[in-house]
C-alpha cells in the first residue's frame, strides 16, 4: 500500500480496509474476515462509500484547470 499513501490513509481512517504488518497478522486478519460476514460487509460498504464520494474528482480537477489554460496561449482539446 506504500504507492497509494493518500488512498490508504483514507480507507484506513474510515475503517474501509485492513492493514497488516506481517504474514502472521495477515493470517489472523483473513481468518477473522472469513468467519465474520458482517465485518466483511461493513468493510465493503464503507469502501463503496469512499469510492462513490470520490468519483469524478479527476473531472472536477480538469474543470478547474481548463479556464486557467484557456487564458494562456495553449491548445485545449475540446470535450468529446
């Protein structure tokens, strides 16, 4: 998870993921999740909420940047 520090931080802080630090801890976490359907469902529900909340963030960022680019002597490809 080191390549996605911000995403990891968000998922962990919202209890939408489980992070382990050793093979033994992974074994314990997997066993717990396999035995606990409600815990699995809750992790999934929270993860879906985070993803839904952040959908469209790239588009919103582009929309903020486009006006700035339009004022410069640059070509901005129109939306398709």
